[in-house]
C-alpha cells in the first residue's frame, strides 16, 4: 500500500509538473528550416508606400559591450549578436517600405566591380566599357543595441513535503534598441526611435527522495528549462523599431503611404492608441490604466469577534453595505457604510448591533487589477432597538481584484476600537471593548 501511494505520487509529479519535458524533448536531430517569424502582421504592410525609399545601412551593431551572464567564472561570448546590420537589412526588406543597398561591405562591392570592369576591358577590343551606376541612398539608418540589462526580475517558488518536492524559477532580461534615419542631402535626423524587449528564462523541476523500505532508496528527478533566444529577441526589437520609424514618419509627414489621407488617418489613430498604451505602461509591464469609476457600491458578509469583559468569545455573523467616492487622485477615496453584526460569548452574552461608519481609504496599487487598500475612520454602534449608541474608531484593510472594470471581488479585515467599555453590558478593567471583523464581498463601480 505504501509503495503504491509513492508510485502514484511520482506519476502525478511527472505528469503535472513536467509535461513539457516529455512532450517537447528532442529525441532526433531536426533539419534546417526557414527562420521563425518574430513579429505579427503590421499595419504598415496594409498601406505600402507611394514610392519605396532607398536606404543605406553602414553599421548597426552591439554597443553594450555586455558579455553573456554565467553563474560561475567568466565567458567571452557576447550577450547580444554582433550581426545587427544583417538583421536590420532583413527587417527593412520585409517592411515593404525600403530598398536597402549594400554599404556595410562597400569595399568588397567596389573591388568586384573593378574586377568586372578590368575583365571586360581586356576583351573589349578597344571598345569603351561601361557599367551601370550604383544606387545612392537618399537616407541612411544609424543606431544600435544600446543596452542589455540582466536579471531585471528574478524569482521562483517551491514546495517539499516528506521527500517529495517541486520548484520553479524564472529570470527576465531586457534589451533596448535605438534607430535613427538621416537625410543624406542635409544631414538632418528625420526620425529617432527606441524600442525595448524583454527576454524570459524559465525552469521547472520536481524530485522524489524516499526510503521505501529498509536499505531501499527511491530517488527520481525531472525538469525542464526554457530560454527565449536572444537573437530572436533582437530581431523582434529591430522589427518593431523599423515599424515605429515608418509610422512616426507617416504621422509627421516625412513620407506618405499609398491611399492618401484616409491611410494617414488610420495609421495616425493606430499610433495614438499604441502611444497612449506605452505612456501608461511602466517598467515591468505595469499598466497605468484608470480602471475604477468614481462611484462604487459594495456588499460584504463575514464574521465578528469581540475582545471584551466576558470570556469565551465566538465568531458571529455580520454584513455591511458600503458606498465609496474616488477623488481625482485614484489612490484616495471617501465613503460611508451601514451594517449589522453580532457579538457572542459562549453561554454568557449574545446580541445584535447596527453600525454606521465614515471612512477615508488609500488604494496602494490603484492602476492594477489586484490592489491592497487600507482605511481609517469613525462611526457609531447601536443596539437593534436604537436604545444605546456607542462611538467608535476603526482601522482596516484588504484586497480587491477586478473581474472587469465594473465588478470587483473583495477581502476585508477590520479592527473596531470602541470609545467605551459598555458594549457588552460590563465595564471591568481599564481597556475599552474591541471588535475584530473579517469578511468578503463584491464591489460595483458606476
């Protein structure tokens, strides 16, 4: 029976945590294939230029000087590919907007043309030998990979129990590309853009280490690691930089797409939407989006427990209805609530109360779907028949998760500090009564 349980645990561990290792591990060699498509279809491909732009690229290289990070020792391998010019020329060609011409190895091209000219002259029998002229570039593109930041985010998690464990780790790097296009007639920099791209590495592992019987040790281990290729990340960043260069050029009137003003308007609207999203996104892909409307109503249900003059306090049911108004600063809000709760001491005291509160709330992450919040305020507690009223101060906090921008789920915890010691009908000692409340509910924004 014991061996059977261990075997089942081992199989579940292999299936649930390491499916990728067995479904994707390479058993055979793979043949060469067409390179991966790193970028999705772009709007610039829907609106080609009225006339393709002849462009030259002399160099587009790694300017970071960054070597590949390793855990131990040193390495002379660079973190960024040194073939940036080749990648950029491919991106320019794929965009459909440019006619790239050879400039990186212009010396080789001129030498070959000279060889052709000399060979033809030798067999021309006195005839004049001519060759077609080289295209000249109306613009040239400069720039490079300017930064490679390693380990901007690292982390992981793991669990081990009774010899069975599993863990995962992740690391994120960041690469930044600058690109500028220059007029060869005036030397003016027509456009200058930059793009950043993250590079993700992940690892999952699971293991088992158990004695199944005397001198019988069962040990098993499996795992998989996935690293995003840096070369593909560079290609994607360059593709995006070329796209941005074209779009900003269209918006600013540097060049024109076929389709006239209608095409310009479509591209401009697309650019404004993407720019707004980029302006509202901070480092680590945190989007600064105002998700919550000014007004909200919420309903919460939970339990309450008193710290008072009687012994053996118990949890008892309660609920609240809340209204909240957000100020211009989405971190701050003001609101009020009404509710009902019970306090109970086993075999001694059990009574229901009505409560009302005014609160000032602070949202810690107001632009995220999941935000912690804290609040403080004052209010009153009355018996159900409104016979006696007691004043209070409260301090609370919780978590809210937005299912949509209109509906959120809440977890809430609150401590109520009574300004008297008579809530439970007894006044013993020097400390006032205190009530702890925990609840969950739903919030509606409008």
